[in-house]
């Protein structure tokens, strides 16, 4: 019931000023979302152009090690979720308003393709100096950038190298308290 009330509040807050989005999530209290893993999102620094909120840098592992299979598993879990709550578990609170707004119940009979390693491209955000890394660093600070992996993917079953950049998704992924979370989502390829 609490999740339904929060979902309703989040849906009405989408498109609102980032500070307002952050405050609407405060009412969520559930054992499924411990504060050490899901702290409140933070508003981006003023004057920056990042869409949405920033993940809190609190508890984010800087320079985390990971393999491509870590990220393919995370994408599969996030996009195969059968409920809003199971989807939100894969995302940082910075992304929750958008996930709630875009939620539709998947059809059980729909084809459920899964990502494999060749479907994704992964690079450590802190090792690049591209536009996306500058955007994250300027809007959210170097501490968050130091823990962000940039993951780009087409759709499951499409080798990334053969994918049209215009139909990819780019995700900012962090590790906090041993849990991998998607905190940033954008359409189109934004890699190096």
C-alpha cells in the first residue's frame, strides 16, 4: 500500500523541478529498500543541464571493478521485472520518478529476450573525458562520477557493434553497499 501511495506521488511529480522530485520520495519506507542502498537522490548543481536528479554519492564504491556480465545481468533484471517494486529494486532513487511514470505491466506472453555480453558496451566513466562524463561531473560532482560505469545497449539480441547509435540506451550504473543500481538513463549512444 505504501508503494502505491509513493508511486502516485512520484507520477504526479514527474516533470517537476528536481528538488520537488527528491522530496516526494521521502515517504518510502520498506524493508525492500534499505536506506544504505537507496538513499535519497540529490538535486543536480544549479546551472547544469542533466535531466533528472543525481544519485547520492553516499556509499558509492569509487573505481569499482566489474565485468560486462554484471551489467548484462542488471539490465535483464531491470527490464524483465514483473512488478513496479521488482523494477525499482534495480534503480537508484534518482531514476525512480521516471521508472514509475513509464511503468506498464508486461504481458506474460510477450517474448522476453535477454541481453548477452556482446549486446552491451561498457566503460568506466571516470576514465573518459567525453561529453557525458563532463555532464555527470559538472551536475553531480566528481565523487559520483568516480563510481559511475557507462553502459550502452541496443535491444537484446542485437550485437552492439552492429547497432544504430540512435536506438541505443545509455545507462549510468553505480555500486552502493554491494548492490549495483542504474541511476541515469538516456536515449541514444553517449559513449566515448
